[in-house]
DNA sequence: CATTTAATAT
DNA sequence: TATATTAAAT
């Protein structure tokens, strides 16, 4: 029962992924995570945006003991993990996200920590879109990293996530009879979200940097090393 | 060297 | 748990 998507945009190869997004149930159908999950008092304290209808995604701000992040552009949601033991000090450029210099490790200003990446829905969204636009064939870690253009994101990060993502796709639309109810992809916080709700006010983090624009690759001087 | 996959480690 | 890291095969 595979029905074609509406409004064939001309892209053929990426139909699969798009179908995946469209096949998702709406929050109204089965998502007890609507919003009355947290008492209004608490919500106000944490500035959680509770929306009545539409994309119900609270703007999480508590990843570090400081919620002052507000990035205008791509903002990596790294998490500062403590409990660091000894072990080397790898060089690592800071995520120059406009003053979001969260120095997890104070000291002599030598910040270089391999932060464990948190794939927030926004980042995952970018990931999915990048894969969709690259097609089933060109969706390789290197290209995905380039298209996402998220500073600090490495090829290994994407490769690891891509693994899980592919497994998820295989399980849902692999065998004609995908045994058992769909195993939902569960990254960090929420699993899926609507591509976009063309209703309600102010759209949230939803980038549109793809489409028919190669978007000048800001990756300056990235000589193909080999 | 890059990618995919499985197994493993944190 | 989710993500990273490794090893082997391509």
C-alpha cells in the first residue's frame, strides 16, 4: 500500500525519507507529551513554552546550570559533562557560537573537551533533511556534515547517528511486514516532530537552507585531504 | 582514506 | 539511555 506522495516535486530518490516523516502520527493521535506535563508554576520558572496546539516542544534550557543560551543561528547543543578524570588534552576549537563560551573546565582558559553531543530535535531535523536532500546514495557522513554546516560536528558524530538512523529506517520499511508496532526512533529528547506547522505565530527553530540553493559553502579552504 | 556494520565502551 | 569508539570488511 504504498501511495505516492502528493505534489510530486520532481525528486524521486528521496521519497523514502519523506514518506517516513509523513507517516508519523500526529501528536494529537498518540502523544501524551502534549504540554500539561509540568505544573504551570514550574513551567514558568523554567520558561517552558507551553503551546496549546501545534508543535509541542518546550524550549529546553537546562543542559548546563546556566540557561542563557539564545543562539541566533546554528547552535550546537553540547552538554558539559563533568567528572573529568585525567587523560590528555586534545586540542579542540571552541564552538564560536557568539559568546556562548561555556567553559566547562575553568582553569587557564584551556577549553578542550570532547563534549558528548546531544542530538536535539532541531539538530536531528537538520540531519534528516540533509540526508533527504542528498538522496539515498549520496548520504554519506562527509556530505552530511558539509550540508548541515554545524560547527563542531564531526564526521564521526554523524556516522554514529547515521547508523542508528538507518537501522530505524530498515525496521520500519524494511520487510513487507515490519513485525510489531513501529520502534520509534528516540534520540535525546523527543523522537519526531511535524515538519512544520504552517499555523500559529512565530515559527520556531526551523531552518531552510536547502532547497535549490547550493548555499555557498562556508567551509573555507577545506582541501580534500587524502 | 572513506564508508558500513557490528560489537563494545562510556 | 544515548552516543562514542573500535575493528574489520568493502
